[in-house]
């Protein structure tokens, strides 16, 4: 009798979860999902958590609950550290697991381009933990600013510099600008009379939203400028000492708040040979998502760079759709015999970015047409509600957004600082096991 194949999926983001949902009831496979968090989350909306417009639980959901009804899937909380391919084994931070098939879907991490000062002192925007720490920091600094008499010093706390003018940077500067004119004025009467801070959006490209159409770029630039955001393009952030942001054009901005949305890089794990990695440290794959040099290891989504899709010779964009579509294709293939496998071809479904209330941009596939303003904003809302992982989160988010639309206010602005969890959980590190 054939034994079930043991599949280990590392990472339950867009790609990992999509694959598991499709294979989870397959009688041919036993699947273990490994993730360093015990929840799946929706990165496109973390900027709303970081600005107190949404609660984290609206955009996240526990894996164990998602997986309840999938008979052949188990969840393992842990972080991948090393691959031992000769033994078909992976080493986690809390044990080891054996596999027949390994699927890497580990996404990316923030890229600081080797600048240690920036890494240490900036506020990154990649995970829910980043978003909560950004929220706590902004709120703490706003409160601090109310007690600072010296206007130059106060301005440092109220000035925000956002590095990276892709969709995340644009969305974040838009929401901070909206906060300045609505929430901050209402909640901090002490600041009203005094000089407020400024918002800067910095990017090395010549324009905001450089991957989108010219129409989208023009519309976003115009609306952000109208909001009072200073756009500093064709310029890099070179350094940051916690008080001053140094730019490549020689200018300096006095600010405590450097928010980093300037790039991502795939994670590198020990045990993969050097030539498995392509541009931006992504794992090189063929059109079946099979990692270069391996027969039973696959990579999906942001951490993979595929060779062979003729429309994308430099790999697919690191956004949600390629991750989801690759996962669907691989799941379908794994359910068939290998002779029937289909190579992956990406279908561009267009791109969206929101600038603020009633203002968004939409590029249709291949940027053939684009749309901006209210209709694009409604489509943005629909797409993002539908992208959330379960019905409750969809309803809760819609309710929050309607509330915000009517009252121009939102009230998730609590500074909640968890105790040092690592200290509390230290004793539990001894629960290592081998499977
Ligand atoms: C702020 C932000 C906004 C974005 N907005 C958009 C948008 O509007 N539209 C869009 O299409 N895309 C957007 N993206 C990009 C999109 O989120 C990614 O392209 C997508 O998440 C990639 O999916 P993935 O499954 O490859 O990786 P991810 O979704 O990143 O999932 C990776 C998973 O791997 C886990 N993991 C990582 N390392 C380990 C390890 N060592 N061990 C175990 N588990 C590990 C992580 O916990 C995570 O669950 C945004 C990204 C960010 C950061």
C-alpha cells in the first residue's frame, strides 16, 4: 500500500495558505504548515493598523482555526532555520521535521540595503508587529510633543518621513495626512495653536508609484501634494541617526519618525546552495515552481523567481496575485501524475493603490486603461474586503470603514505595550522534538 506523501509548507501567507486550502483534503498527502506566527495576516492593510484605523484582529486570523476542517493538515509553530537536503530534513528553531516534498513560501523581509543605522532607528512596515510598534511610537510621540515647549524640538516629533513611494508609502503618507487634519486636531488641542509637523515622501525613482501607469502617477502626485505631502523624488535616504534624516541630494530633515517602506528582500536559509538564489535572494525556480537543483523542493510567491514565463523574464512582481496563482497551479499539479503537469503562466489582473478618502488609482491588466478617483476607490474597497481571510473579518472591516466614512474618525488609538514575551516564554524553549 502506498504511504501518503508528507508535504511541509513553510509560510502560511498568500501562497502557502492557498496551496494548503487546495490540498488539505487530498487523500494522497499529509501536510504540515510551519509558520513563525500562529496567524495568517493581510499585508495590504497593515498601514491601517499602524495608523489606528483598524484593529489587528480585523486583518489576521489564527491558523489553527483556518485549518480546522482540513483533515490532512497539521500546524507547527516554529521558524525555519536550516535545510538538510541529503536527509530530506529541515531544522526549525524548536525542532526538526522530515519531508517528502518541501514547499518554501516564506515571503520576504524588510531590505535596509545594508544600512545598520537605518535598520536600528527607523520604523519598518512589514508585519503586524511592525504596525503595532509604529502605532505605539506615533501615539507616544504625539503625546510627548504636547509637552515640548521648544518649537523646533516639537516639530521633530510631529514630522514624518516615509521612505519608498510605492503603494505602501503612498497609502501611508495619505493616511497620515488625513490624520493630521482630522484626528490629530481633534484629539490634541494642545497642538492646535502651535506649529505642526510636515510629511515627506522620499523615493529614488523619478515619480511616486513607479510601477503603475503615468495616469496613476500623476493623479497620486497631485492628490498627495494637495494633502500637503512633500514629494522628494529621484533622491535616496542615505542615513538616519534617530533625529535627522540625511538625503542623497545633500538635504537633511529633522525628524524622529523615519518610516521605512523602501524595499524587501527574500530570506536566505542555510543549506541551500549559493546558486539556488537569484536576484534579490529569491529562490530560482522553473515553470513548475521547482527550485533549481532540487526535485522535491518548490518555492512560491515573493521568495521565488521563476524562469520561463516569457512575459516576465525578470520574475513576477512581488505582489499577492502571483503568489496565489502559483499556489493554485502547484496544488493542481501535485494532484496529478507528473506527465500531466502544467507550467505556470501569470495572468495580470491589474493593480490598485489608495491615496485617501474617495481617492484611489486602478490600472487594468497590462496598464491598457487606468481609472482614478471615486470609482477606483470603491473598487479598492471591494477588492480589499474580498481579500480578507474570513467572513467575520470582512463584515467587521466594512463596518469600521463605513463608520470612518461617516464620522471621519476612528478610535483604535490605544498605546498597548505587551510585556516582554520572550522572557515569559523562555522556559518553553525546552520543548524541542523530532518528527
Ligand atoms: C505593507 C505591505 C503592503 C502590501 N500591499 C499589497 C497590495 O496592496 N497588493 C498586493 O498585491 N500586494 C501587496 N503587498 C505584497 C504582498 O503582501 C506579498 O506579495 C504577498 O504577501 C506575498 O505572498 P507570500 O505568500 O509569498 O508571502 P507572505 O504573504 O509574506 O507570507 C510569508 C509567510 O511566511 C512566514 N515565514 C517567514 N519566514 C519564516 C520562517 N523562517 N519560518 C516559518 N515561517 C516563516 C511568515 O510568517 C508569513 O506567514 C504588500 C506588502 C506589504 C509588506
